C-alpha cells in the first residue's frame, strides 16, 4: 500500500478522536470553533507537507498556495 494512503488513513482515523477531545475541553464556545478550524488546517498542512517531503520539491509550487488558501478560508 502506498505510504501516502497509510498516512492519510492515520489522519482520518485520528480526526474524530481529536474533534471529541476538543468538544470535551471547550464545550459549546467560540474557542471550540476556532480549534476545529485550526485542526482542519493542521491536518491538511501535515498531509501536504508529507506529500512534498516524500516527493520532489517541485510540489512546493502547489502545496504552499493550497495550504495558504485553506488557512485564509
């Protein structure tokens, strides 16, 4: 199996647990919303960085703008 799929699978499996922990810590507050958005950005950026790290640096041309775009949204 591809290393990329294994890493993506680990992120997908850990995502609900991370959301649950954020919910338990922050409850129904604005900080929970901020933390959820930060979590999505962190997971996306970590996957993109993993792909760039395991392939050529030419992928940096699409990875930085896409991570920046997700962060802005």
